[in-house]
C-alpha cells in the first residue's frame, strides 16, 4: 500500500511537460480573406500521458496535429516539444501515425518500418534489427516480408504504429488511426495500443470520432468546438489502469461518455443547449 | 465425366491454332482466292527462301524502332516529369501536348522526309514523336495522381525534398509510367512501319509496299507475319517487365480488404 502511495506521489512530482501549446491560432488563406480554423488553443501535455482530442468534423483536429508534427505552420502562437519549438518535422522527437493507407505499397512491412531509418542513412543491418524489434512489439513477428496489400486493415495499422515508433520518439501523434477498421478490430487495436503504450511510456496525442474509444484510451479528453476550433472542455478520465473491456459497462464510463457527447452536441447544435 | 472448358491459356493457344488452320485451308479450298490470302505454307515457304532479304529488312526496322523508342521514352519521361512536377510547366505544357496528341501526326511525315531524307532518320524522327506523347502524358499523370498522403508521411519522417522524389514520387509513379512506356513502345513500332510503308527504300514496311505493288501476295503476307511477331514479342516483353517490377501490387494499386487478402492471412494472425 505504501509502495502504491509513493508511486502516485512520484508521478505527480516528476512530470515534465512533453508538449506545450500556447495561444495557437490558424487561418487558412481563402477567397474573401481567410478561413479561421483554430482559435486560441492552449494545452499542456505531461510526459507519458495519453491525451485524446475529439470534436465535430472540420473543427481543425487534423490541422492542429499537423502543426504539432511540424508539417504545417500555425498563423500565431507557439508549440514547444520537450521545451524546444517545433518548426519542421523532427522524427526523433515526434512520430506520426496517419489513417489507413499511408504505408508505401511498394515496400514490404519491414522496409516500411525501416523507411525513416533509411532516410537517416543508418546501415542496413542495424536498421533491420530495430525494425524486427518493432515488429515484435506490435505483435507482427514473422510478417515483415508481407506487402501492405497482403495485410489486413488492423495489421497495416500495426505496421504504421511500428513505423511511428521505430526512432523511439518521446511523442506519438495519431490522427484517427483506427477509423477505417471495423468495430471489433478497432476494439482489439485500442487495447493493443494501450499495451504498447504501457511498455514504451510514450506521450500520445490521439484524435478520434469515437466517444467510446476516447474514454477507453485517455488519461484526459480534450473536446474542441465547431470551427474555428477552440478547446471547450478538458475531461480527466479517472478510470484505473490497465483498462479492461468490462469498464465500458460501468457508470463512470457512461457518465464520461455522456459528458463528451453533451459538449459536442452543444457546439454543433447551439440551439439545443 | 462432365464436359469442361479448357483453361483460358489452353483456350488462347487453341484459338490461335484454329486461326492458323483456317489460314492454311481457306486458300487451298479456293474459298478465298490466293491473291487475297495466300496459304500459310506458301507464306512460310517464301519467308524461308527469301530469308536474307527479310532478315536484312528486319534489322533495319529493329534499328529504327530501338533508336525511336530511346528518344520517345527518354524525352517522354523527362518532359512528363517536368510537366507533372512543376506547376508552371504543367499549366504551360500539358494542355498543348494533350491537344497535339489528338492530331494525326502522320500528316507531318512528308515534312520529316523533306527535312531528313528517305533514310532511317526520317522514320526515327517520326516514330519517336509518335511514341513520345503517351509516355510523356502518362508520366505526368502518374506524378500528378500520387496520393499526397504518401508525401506527407515521408515528410513527417524527415524526408528531404530529394528523398521525397527518389523514395516516394518515383516508386509511386512507376506503374503509370510503365503503362505509358508499353503504349509508347507499341506506337513507336507502328510509327516506324507506317513510315516505311509510305516513303522509304528499306525495312519491313517497305517490303509490304513493294510486293503489294507487284501483287506478290505471299511476300506481302510474309512481311505482315514478321511485323505481327515483332509487335507481339514486344508486348510480351513489356508485360513481363511490368509484372516483375510491380510484384508489390498484384492485387491492385490500393486494394481494400478482399477475400483474397483474408485468405492470405493465416488463421490466428493478429487483427
Ligand atoms: N489546406 C487547407 N486549405 C484550406 N482550408 C483547409 C485546409 N485544410 C483544412 N482546411 C479547412 O480547415 C478546417 C479544419 O480542417 P481539419 O482537416 O483540420 O478538420 P478535422 O477536425 O480534422 O476534420 P475531420 O474530423 O473531418 O477529420 C476545415 O474547415 C477545412 O475545410
Ligand atoms: Mg481530420
């Protein structure tokens, strides 16, 4: 018991910030001036946390993630990752997992995972060693020689996760990684992701449209408003870890899910609020 | 035992064999006059007896085809890459070339002979231009239709611009480029043969025209047979090359889950 208590305190004290977004706004150039996509976003993600972002379609979730990844420049505001600003993609600090089909179909699974290492000119043997370790981590040992079209949707996303993690970045960004999967595979993959997360202790920012997925995965759920996207609610998920499927049937789970849904309903249909 | 259709490949050979048998029998039974269609055996006989002449003509044609293909593919890929990759050039070049592609370029051939003479040069120039268009247009299309998600993924992994080109743009556009090469190659062969038939003093196309004017049907058909074999051989080679290069996409470019995929996954494999 005492051991548990000291662990919790340790957790509270030694929690460096992995991502810090301050007063970020973004306006897309368009006809008639511009389209404001994001407005005054501020957020802090502690190292090792699993944060899920939800919000109505088109509210700027992907835009925000692209900026966190250094793939797009915000109009205003700053992003710090491990206390240094993000200006361009830096795979050693931030790994990205996209929706389905961002694997290169002309490369086998293991070559896909090695891709970021090959870009850095790492020698073949060393690359292969890292990639094989990643295949083991995501539960795909022995499938490295397969081409993407020979893998199921879930297996493809496992490869994508392996590719995002192969450089061991402290932060992993995921944009609706399981959106194209059927519900059963999706549940399995969520559970798998938590297993991988608990063994690697990464900071994860995860975007989803699924409320169940959000509550099941998150330490904290950030709810965004309809465009222009602002953060309108931060919901700590108090469910203990490791998460189990049985928790989905509990009252706490239902209340959290409901609170997120109410927020999204309010922002998409203000008249109903 | 129920009657079953033979496999498609057997079927193809059977159809070919039937055609050849008909070719032999129709003139022999005088259903078709020998002047219109000499029998297969007669055609093969003159092909054998005049083999020196035919081999020499084939050499000329092959030489012209090879150089013209080199030009069509090289220039086509280069211009296509520029047109597909650089927005300014795309807006400038592509509409022009797309329209030119619709022009029957054969009307330009007399000009080529006026400039370059009736030797190989005019054939190479004409066939090269003829084959250039599909190569250039499909290269440009191949580069323009690359899924932007691939480039985005590569950028997120820290790829520099040149790495994006060599490791993503080129491999991703290879399927479309190869299709263009096969089409362009076929057009180059057509271009050379047509040019030889119109104005020339050598090559297989020239033999067709010369023997037709003196109504020597077996020799005309011997030349036609050679052109047929040449084109079919090119197509088989090109398809083989495509298959070998594109082993990764046997199930289509971006296949969804299909029954085949599910079958390829052994039982007990992870989701
Ligand atoms: N490159 C762009 N140029 C102009 N407008 C853009 C661009 N990308 C996105 N937008 C606009 O910005 C807004 C936010 O887009 P974004 O893709 O970030 O939303 P999202 O929350 O990820 O949506 P979804 O849930 O459907 O994935 C949308 O209205 C979109 O039309
Ligand atoms: Mg999105």
